[in-house]
C-alpha cells in the first residue's frame, strides 16, 4: 500500500491543498471577467460557495476527522481501500463539477454525496465501536453535512427558494465544527506550550488557558442560536442582538486562552488568529442584519478567515506530529500563515469599501502564494514515510 493511503491526513490534506491552489485563482479570474463563469451548479456564486464548503473544506474535514479519530478511540487509522475510495469520490466530484456538461451533473452529485456519506460511515464505525460518546457531536455534524448537501442539490435542480438556505446550513455546520475543534485544541496546545516555556525559563506559573467549561458551552449554544435565527430569517433586530452577544462572548473566550503570550511560536499563534475570525464574523453578520454592511463581509470573515486559517493551522501541525517530525515552524510555513491572513483581510475589505476589484485580485494572489508555500513545505512531508525522530507527539 502506497504511503499516501496509510493515513487520511496524507491523501485528503494533499487534495485540499492542491485544490486550494487552483480553485480560488480560477474563481477570481472568472469573477474579474478573464474566464467564463462556472455554471454546473446554477448560479456561479453557488458553485463557488459549494466548492469551498464541500470541496476544499470537505477534504480537510475528512483528513482531520479520520486522523483524529484514531487518537480519540485508540483504534488503527482508517487506511487502504476505504481511504482510496473516499479520496477518489472527492476527486471525481471536483472534476465533474468543474466541467460544463449538463450530462455530468448527476454523476457529480452522486460522487459528492457518496464522499460525505462514506466519511460519516467510516467515522461512525470508529466512534461507535470505541463507544466514544464525547465525539458523538462530531458525528452529528458529519451526518448533517451530506444531508444539507443533498438538500442543496434538490433545491438547485428544482429551482426552489430554499436552495440558498441549504447552502448556508452547510456553512454553519462547518463553522460549528471549527468552533468545536478549535475549542479543544487551542487551549490544550497553548497550555502545553506555555508550560514548556515556564519550565525552560524557570518562572512561576502564569495564568493558563482554562479547559472547556460552562462559559464555553454557553458561547457555543449562542452560536447555534444565531445560526438558526439566520437560517430562519428571523426578525433582524433579534438576530442582530444575538449576533452581537455571541461576538462578545467569542472574543472573551479567545482572550481566556492567553494567545497574546504565544507570539514567538507560529504553530500556536496561528490557531488564535484563526479563531479570532469567529467573533469578527459574527459581528459583521450582526451589522448586516440591520443593514449596516453587506452579508458577504461576515460570510468571508468566517470562510476565508476562520475556516481557511484553521484548516492550514491544524493540517500543518497534524502532518508534523503524525509523521514523526518536530513540532517546529519553518519560515516558509510562517509565510503561508501570513499570506492566508492577508488574503482573508483583503477579501473581507473588498466587500465593504471601494477598490473591490484590486482587493479581490490581491486576495486571490495572496491565497495562491500562501497555499504554494504550504505545499512547498508539506507535500514532501505528506508523501514520504514517517521520520524516525524520538520525542514528537501526535497533535490531534
């Protein structure tokens, strides 16, 4: 069995990275008028949104989930034929959706839904076999994702008014997954790093990030409430109020994790940067509810900002830990973090001020260069055997 199918993070992180390099520059070129708009999923914006949620993020979610579940359950990793089939389904769907032929829509939908369903089945087998009740909430999100994807396809083919709502539901599920995973790993990784720093410097213990508590739970439920109100198109004032409260709670939650003390370690501070887009995204969406900003500002804060930065942060760290390499950043990797952050800032700015075209172009270039840097550093790691280096630890 080739090394790339020995662990899900290898094949699926690789696919997500290569797809990211291609899909956003092509979309930006189409948006700017240099290429024809994609029409395989009806409105071009639907294609873009769908491919970022179920294409790019979908592959990264699969890579993380099937890698992490081996650590959560102490079972062997999903590998071999099931992983090959899963990766093939994802890849075939992306190719078919990129082609303009209407005859290819049905097989594209079938393979795309097949990826989501198979991912859910594989995760369910691992989690339920180990009776890992703590991770049933992850299963719930992974089970709802292909369901929302199917509703989107159904609405699109019938030209239903709720098609966009189904697409937004998929986005909210991904955002909630970012919150769930970020809430686990960010305080834990930060706590461990701060402890090492204090030990090396022989200093007295400082305030460490608290583990998950009632404050975190309340914040999460507020996120869920805002998402439901947004999907139901509830009265704008109530939705805006919940959004503002959620934004404040998320910001307080972030400050509790002591990210301000992690500036010397890119592998840690990038996690805090990723999570910081969540309170900003909810704030911008709250303003959008009362007509102060376009909705796309908040949407891209969540997608280009929170989701993308969390993906690149988690996948880079997981690749190092699970291939036996030291948990140390690299100048090229740090450059990737900075470029992806610049891309997100420019993409959000393009929705709220003048100069949308140049800002979008800068965002696409920064995104492209960021993922090229990431690929330059990590494609060799993802495709080569595990390094024999004692002392490295799994990171998810």
